[in-house]
C-alpha cells in the first residue's frame, strides 16, 4: 500500500513510458489479500478499490501486455464472486476469457505464482450460474470443463487442478447423474498423477477427505471401516488456516469437506441401527469443530458473512448437522448465532493466526481514495 501511494505521489511516474512494472505491486497485494494476511473488510471496500484501480491502470494495454489485463479482470471476477454479485462475476470472467489463451498464459502464471487464477475464475462461473437459478447451464458448463479444459492442464500442478475442481464438486456431488463423472475426473486428473509421479503437494490434505466423501456419497449405505477410523482419528482432517482460506475462496472450505464427511458417516451408522452414543457424539463433535474452522475463515469478527459462496455451501450442511446432533442427544458447549435462525455452529476457541496488516499513514490514505 505504501509502495502504491509513493508511486502515485511521485511526479516522475507520469513520465515513465511503461506502466507494466506497477502491475507487480498490485499482484503482490492480491496474494497478501487472498491468503488472509489482509483480512476482508465488511463490504470488500479495499478489494473493490484495489481491483478497480488495477483495471484502470491496465486500460489501453496492448495485446502483448494482455496478461496484466487478464490478472486485473480475474481479481474483479473473484471480488464480485466472493461478495455474491454473481452477474458481475460472470461478466468479468467472460471478458477475461476473451483475452485468455491457456497454452500462452498458463505457463507464465505458473512461472510467477505456481497457480493459474484465470482458470479458477472460469471454474467458479458455473457455481455463480447455479446461485442465479440456472442449474441446468451450470451442470452443462461443469461437464464442458471436465471434458475440454481439465485435459489441457498440467498434470504436475495438482493444487491447481484440485482447486479448479472444488466449485464443480460443490455442484455435482448432489447430482446422481453427474456424481460418477466428478469422481472419475478427480481420480484421473488428481489422484492418479499424484500416485504415479509421487508429487508432494499442499493439496494432499484435501485429497484424502475428498476421496472418502465421494465414496460415501456414491454409496451412502456402505462406509468402509478405514473411512470410519479416519474420521474418528483426532489427528485427521485439520485444515491449515492458509489452505482453508484459499479453499473457502472457491466455495468449499477444506473444513466443510471434513465436516460433511463426519456427518455422512454418522448418519449412515445411525440408519443401520448403530446406537453407540460415545462414537456418534465423537463424530458430531468433530463436525462441529470443523464447522468452527469454516466459521473463522468465512465470517468476519462481527459475524458478517464475508465469503458468500463458501457460506452457501456450508450453511445447509451445518443445519443438517445441528438437526442430527439433536437426534443423538449431543449438545454443543458453545455456540455462535445466526441472525435468521438462531444457533448454527460452534464458536472457535482459538484466535486466527493472521491479523489485519498494520498500515502506515500513506497506506491508509491510498485505501481511502
């Protein structure tokens, strides 16, 4: 922020023929914001000011400078998406997609950031369509991405592939006719390459609960014993705040995935006549703990929902968990409140590792503009 303010105040800046280098300052701020080191403001004022300034800065860029324009439009699409402005997010993505060429731009983004956020915006678009009520088009677009886009992505970039699949999972996992397609895609494009090439990836922690959840959803009446053991193990399913925040930016927090797995396992056991209250309570308790982790990255300090897509995915599951908890007689010790329907989850007992970055006076001046 200080760097941007200094640049804006410097008289010599207007004499420079190239404006490209300033894009790196914007990109650095995007990374800091996206990973939670700058906490989201209630109405995303900072984020909207940032992406608007970035877009204005890249106006008039030539074709060989499109990569900066693409990054600015990607930020715009992501900001609108996180605030639940679905139409604006789709429009920004459509504009960006006209400039984006995967074979040309993806290698550049990977060399700089090891991720291609342009693909992420394209993958988020079906979820935005679904929340606008166009579920049929959303499913068709998911199928198109699985058939035509995923095969062109780098098999060594497993985190990129996994994150790209998250919005598709959130749409297709509850569609019986499409569940097999998303399971097959995940196996072929993420799990198999990881095992074949022995790739060490931060996505590994997400892969384990996803594999198990997809198995449970495919056959909800049969839970493998190793999955039950995995869920009951107190050392499994703990999402690092950094990666949980990133996953929540798509629509499905890592902790929400684990929470749903706990819920599905518990409900299956109960349907089959299992009445060991100690075990059932452990599953519910772990589900509540995972819910608290989602709450800590999706909501602000005043309990406002900041990452709206992630809350859309999380809230129905949380209500389902609360209902099941009452069935098995589990009472959480501490709760958070939802303005609409009262108690919806367990409050976190630990503070976030990240704090809002302290800004100097110059940074605050730039933010206020």
